[in-house]
């Protein structure tokens, strides 16, 4: 677009220059033409010569315009399209025609070398991610069996005759064992996600009905935390979405629980649903500690926890939001967030496509 505009500008500028030159020449030759006006044959020769020169100039300009467009503009356009395609799809650029100027071919060589470097780094990154995933999967499988055995032993120990201090100690150990087993389950979920083995059971579901169940389940935690939890329906017919009910329930559980736990006493959590032409949205808005600007780019990364979240709640492994967003994307939706425009806190938004 820019190159075409540039060439058009050059063309118009040159034509204008020729026309102005012609008018200037006509003004300069006017006295001479007036003196030989009686000689019509000479006048015709001068006019014919001027017209021929003008047409020749136009033809030369058109040829120059076509040559510049063919040998410079077109190769540059090819490179531009190749850059855009590589940025969007990762496809390597096509070769620029050999008749392109040396400078343009040199630019292509540099860009080709750059894409090769990017692909090499990407391949290395993928290999590192694969090794990490394999390690996580292997470690999780190796840990699950002994941890389950420890949990069963502790639960059996609770049935024995124990003193009160012993009961407290064993109860704490049982709770920690449950947490460890849950962490191992989460690691196995990550392994399944990244290997493409995460299975879903899609069924058409009433979104408002599911959200209503979840908010009711969390009323006890909200009451204990003294953080009112409200669910506001759209007032329209409930959205019908094709989802794995338990997976999306897990996503919403994660969002609502985080909202309650990271909201100080006296704050509030509000859940709303909205339906557009082809999408349904669930928004979880809290008045909690919020997410600092410097942490927002990492909030969906594996094992990442913002410093203020760690200060507020020591528990957590930084995997919940990563898994939640992955599940949302696997459903054809997404999970995002934004800082509240009015007042403290954050609003997380889960989007899902409506069922057909």
C-alpha cells in the first residue's frame, strides 16, 4: 500500500513537472511563435516536435514507473507479505525473484536467516517444554502411589484411640496429605493438557444453572470470610453451552474461590452472566487485593503467583489459572481479566461459545 502510494506520488509529481515545464516553454517561445505566425508550416513543425517530445516523456515516465514497480516495489511487497505471514503462521518466506535488486535480495537473505534463528529457538523451547512435561508426568506418577498410601494410613490412624493432642496432629497430617495428593492430581492434569490427552465429555448445559449451583456451594466459605457472594442473572433465557460440565465447574470454582480468599473482610464478590449473539460470558468481580500492573503479564503462567497473593494466602501452587485458561480455550472460549474501573479488585471473564 505504501509503495503503491509512493510510486503514484512520483508519477503524478513527474507529470506535473512535465506540464509545468511545457507551460514555461510555451511562455518562453510565445514571442517567437508570434513572429512566425505567418509561416504556418514552421509553426506546425514546432508544435509537432513539442507534442512528440511530450509524448516521449510520458512514455519514458510510464516505462520507468513500470520498471520501478516490477523490480523494486513487487519484491518489497513480497517481503512484507512474507513477514506478516511468518508472524501470524510461522510459515517461512518464499524466495524473492532473482532479478530483484541486490539490496532487496540482501534484505530477503537477512529475513530468511532471522526466521531460521526464530525456528531454531522455538524448537529448543518446545524441547525444553517437552522435557519439563515428561519430568512432571513421571514425578507425579511416582509420587501418587506412596502419597495415597500415606493418606490411607493416616486416616486409619484417626480411628485409633488417641489423645487430644495426637488427634490434632494426625488431623493436620491428613489435611496436608490431601493437599499433596491434590497437587499431584493437578500436575497430572497439566501433563494431560500438554500432551493432548486431556479428555472432555461435552454436553449441552444451562450455564445459569451451573453458576447458580457453584455460588450456592461457596456460600459457607463466603459467610466464614465475611465476604458476601452474589449471583446476578441476565434476566434473559439461560444460555445453553456445549461444555464438559465438571471441567467448567472446576474453572468457575477456581475463580470464585480465589475471589473470596483474596478479598478482605467486608468486601464483596459478584458473579454475573451475559449472553451475546454467539457467546456467553461469566464474570467474577471482586473488591479484593487486585493484580499489580507488573504481574498482569504473568498471571496465567505455570507456577506463577503474584507477591501480594502469596502474602495474602500462603497456600496455592500457581497452577489454577493456567489450567483454567487452557480448559476455556479447549472449549473454544477464553479466560481473561481486567482491573476494576471503579474501586479496588479484579474482574475475571470466562467466555464460551453458545451451543448450536
